[in-house]
C-alpha cells in the first residue's frame, strides 16, 4: 500500500478520534465562513443593489436652461424627446417641472406641473397623507405640500381654485405631501394642465433625472446628456453623488473589517480547541517520534487535519452564507441576492488559512521530547 | 564478530544528578541482555540513550557501527526508524488506530507500508484474529503483543524492551516471555530492562546497575554452574 493511503488512513482516524474538540473548531470555522460568504456575496451585489436603492432617494442630475431669468429661463419640452432618444439604460426616471406663480384666493402659491408617474419612481420616500397621484394623465388631482396646505387650509378631498391673470384652474387635493424640500411649499399637478394654465405650452423650467450607477458612471451619463443638449446646463447633484460614493466606500470598509474581525474570532475558537487537542496528542506525537517519525512528517498529518477541517468548514459556511445573504438581501434591500460562485474558493481559502493559523498550538507538538512523554511526564 | 553495541565510559547527568556514571559494556549480535538494578539506578536512562531518545553527556555509544552520541535530531530519528524496535511497559499504542494500523505506523515512518506483512507480523504473535481491534478492545497481553509485532516489523538491529511484562498478569507475562525467547532463538539482539529475576535468568547476560554505575555483568548460565 503506498504511503499516501496510509497518510489518508491516519488522517481519517485522527478526524474521528477527537470528534468533540474538532466539532467545536468546525463550528467556529463554519460560522466564520458563513458570515464571510454572506458578506462577500452581499459585497459583490451591494454596489448594484445600493445604487438601485439610491435611485429612490431623489434626482441626482438636473437639466435646466442657463440662468438668465424670465421667459428665457424656460426650456422647450422637446428636451424630453431628446433625452428619450438617447436610450440610456441608466436613466431610471425623468421628471420635467414647470413652476408658475398662482393665487389661491388672496394667498400666493407656487404651482408645479410634472409627470407623477416619474416623480413617484424617483421619490418613493415622499410621505403622502391621503391619496397619492401616480398617473401622468391625471388632470383632476393635485398633491399639496405640507406647508402650503397649512397656509391654504387644505386637506385631502378638498378643492382648490387657482388663478393666474385671466386663467383659472380647479383641482381636487388627493394628498398632502411632506418632502422636506421646496415641494412642501408647492402645489403639484399635471404638467400639461400647468402649461395651459400659464400659457406656456411646451415649456418646462427644468428636468430632474434619476441616474443609476457609480459616481463615474453617473458622470459619464451627464457628459452624454450635455453633448446632446448643448444649449442647456446638465448638472449632477454633486452632494448626492459624493454622498453615494462615501456610503458605498463606508459599506465596503465595514464589510472588509467585519470579515477580518469574524476571521480573527473564528481563529481564536480554533486556537482554543487546538490547544486542548495539542495536550491530548502529546503522547501520540512522542510515540510517533520514538517510532522514527520526523517532525515535518508528523506535522503534515496535523496540518492536513486542520486543512481538511477548514475546507469542510469553508464549504458548509459558503452554503450557509448564501442563505444568509438571501435573508440580508430580502430584509435590507428588498431584493434576492443570488449565490456568487466566485465567493466559494475565496471562502474556502480564507477558512483553510484560518484553520492553519488556528492550529498553531499543534505545531508546538514538534518540540515534544519522546523520552519524557514515554516516561509519562 | 563485531559487537552490535559498544558502550564506553557512558555518562548522563541531569543537572547535578549523575544518572549514568562511566558505564561500559558490549553486546554481541544475537545476544539477550537483561539490564537490572534497583529503581533510580539508570536502567531506563541507559535504554533511552541506546534507543536514540536521549543524548549522553559523555562517553561513546556505538550501535551497528554508528556512533549515536554525535547524531543530530534528524539523524537520531532515522536511526530509531532503521535500527531500533521499542517495547514499552505501558504498551504505547495509538488508541484510535487498529492493531494492524499500529504496526503499519512503524512501517509508515520507516519507509513504505505493507498491510500483508503487518498482518503476518500480528499472526506470528498470535493476533491474527485481532487485526481490526483498537487497543481498548484488547487485553494488556494482547496490546503488548501488538507492540512486539510493531517493534519487529522493520527488522531492527536491536530490540529495546523497558519492563515489557511490568503491566501484565502471570499468564500474559508467560506469553510475552515465550515470544522474547522465540525472537532470541531467531537471532534477534534484545536488551530488556527488568526487575524480574525470572527474565534476568533467561537472558544470556545480566548488566546490573547501581547508582548509575555498572555493578557487575553476570552470565546466568555460568553462575548456575
């Protein structure tokens, strides 16, 4: 029988001989590997998932006429066709706005015309009391900003009569919206209604865009838009892009340090088990040395045992980590995070490394003096 | 014929304690030597040095032409694998390996394993039906017989046995002594540390130690005459 077979035979018996202690080490390794695998799976998907999430937090690119004031400060609504013609997949939502001054009774108020279907896509965090307006074609309803509603004494279901010069507009309040922004002072309704009301057919004040991707990808979309619309200002909302970049960086850093911490904790678990195991194995090692076993040959057995433990722990941890990543994906991002198989070798390599480092006490067995052990010291 | 063991002015100190003090003797090939003496007389220290488990402090020890006092750890390990077969009072079998695997372990560290040869060695000591038993499932006598099979498996130049019957009942002591006698008759060189006068009388010569010194060398057959 070749030596390798005897090696595997002893290895198999070693694994079976100290099941209790090895099980503790295996649990430590599997737990560590599961968290690593889950976080690595999440990390690989995090950028995509997070940038998707960011896109529900408002516009990050604004297109507007160059500042100059008056009629000249309005853009032709044809800009929307130009944007659509670019077929940029990263543009998640496009919301034009036309702002006009109006009066409700004697109270002045800003009336904003927009596309509600797009607004709701990019501002899912807006808090609406009453009913939301989600159809672009809805010419009957409006959303009233919370501050404006208080000033005008409006509530969901009430009617509001707006006047601008000779033009009148009658709307029903669907809901009161709280955004924390300028919209809190405005009444928002259908774009075409506002264009007719103000006599500004086919004009918009600005267009807000929600663009998905990393900060460099957003800059690239901005560049393409600026090329297509040279007469307009195309500006990324830098604070948002920078904040997104910072958040992504922080999440990546957190994942990295969490993995490092978890691996250290796993290693300490393995270390404790292996230290106890080393005490149990002193007699066996003394005997093996007395029988002519060299230190490297004996240590190879123990390191192979630790390596096998690491590989099994890594594989089991990977599978558990996939389940954990799914849970994280569903509960935190509301999406399914699929298993990334490139994480498998990384998890196994990390776990085997941790198992080998954690088995350091077994290496001290190399110093065992057989004469002392065989005397029973 | 050249002696297989030459011990010249051998000294071993543990701090201030002189465990062996200028001990000299020789062992011819095929001889059965009993090393005897009261507890603390240096018997086990002597056998540990002969087995390459310990280093002498002074003097010379030559086994099969190899001066072992000059060997480093690596060479001593090779020396133990190639030339020595150990039998211990406590048996010292690996508890999670079967009888067969315990014998194969010595083959593994020596060169290559041969399951058939290991099984044959166990059959020779009367354990052909115990190959797959772990030590815990064997009696003391059976465990010692596994240890003897393990000691013989690599055809060592020297069999070193430290109180091989010390942990056995009378029946098993008889079985082990019979095996040692057979090994002796087959031409093996055996050094046995023992307190037992009976074993001492079976040996070709008795090397008697007192306080680390060689007290006398006795040939039991001549003493009887």
